[in-house]
């Protein structure tokens, strides 16, 4: 799957354009998010024989029993982050590297943590390594509950797995004025929350709609 040369044909671009239009109809308004998602060929993150479903608006299984998030979810979370070029972003849950690539396409500096060794090892040969090199996209094998204190503080933090609570160490690693977007477990679903860290270190919380994510689990899995 990964590493082999993949083509982004006229047909793929057409399918991607239709997906982007459908996201706009579903309420995504940040044109920078939509442009970035137009730029990243989602089918590169799928096995070749499955690429026909890459432009459907649905999540899909990847290795290690995890999933590549639904395009709408990627768009929604990224929009909530109010991304600016040069933002330093921490992602928890690398998975397929799709979300991280969308962030890189927006001109950010991305650090992304994955707890599944199998998925982390696949990042050795991530699909867009020529376009977004390791100088802008850094992969870390570790436990997202710990964050990345050595690189903190971050302008933005995005959690792409369902968290049981807001991890305090991640809050600590957010810049004053920074934003964290995190789905938190609530009654069988995950409530999308956006946390704003104030200059005095206090936090504001906004709640959005419900989503379903794979769980955020403690520790690492070799
Ligand atoms: N952002 C990914 C979505 C992957 S699904 C993409 O674009 O494809 C969520 C990922 O979070 C899974 O790969 C899962 O292994 C990972 N995860 C769960 N708990 C974690 C933790 N504590 N630290 C880091 N990653 C975690």
C-alpha cells in the first residue's frame, strides 16, 4: 500500500471535488480547510483495490483495528481549530497520517503521536513524504495522554480518538490563547469540545455535536 507510486488522476480529482462540495453542503465553511482537503489525495491512504471508496464521506478500517476518520469529521475538527499558517500543532492519534497531512497542507508545523507500534512503523513510508517532509511533519511513538512536553507549548492541539476526559498534561501544553479540539466520551457518544486557554491560564469550553471515535487508550501497544 504505502510507498508505491500512486497517481492522482483527473478522475480522482473529480471525485475529490464532489466530496468537498458535499462537505460544504454539510456546513463546512472554512475555505482553507476545503482547499487543503482538495490538495490531499485521500485515496493515497487506502490500499489500491479499495481506493474507489476513498471519496465517500465515511470512516474506514486501517491497520491495528483503527480507522481513518470520516472526511466530514476531519473537516469539522480542522475548522474548529481556526488554523493559521505556521501554527505549531500537536495531534493525538496519527492513524493513517491523513489528518496530519491536511494540517500540513494548511502550512502548519505538525507533531503527531501514535500509540500503536504497527501504525507508527508504517509512518516510515508515509504517503505524502515528498510533499510534506519530516521538517514539517514529525511522527512520535508514544502515549498521547503525556503529550510532547519537549516541544510545548502548542498553538493548537487536536485529539482524533475518543477521550475519557480532557488530559490535564495536554491542557498544560497549550499556549495561552491556544485552542484544543477534543471528542470526549459522553453517553455512548463523543461530544466534540473546543477548549480555549485564556491568557491567565483559565479555560473556556464550547460543546458541539456528537461523533463516534475509536477510544483514546493509555500507554503504548507494541
Ligand atoms: N487521525 C487519524 C485517525 C486515526 S483513529 C487519521 O487521520 O487517520 C485514532 C488513532 O488514535 C488510532 O490510530 C489510535 O491507535 C490512536 N490512539 C488512541 N489512543 C491514543 C493515545 N493515548 N496516544 C496516541 N494515539 C492514540
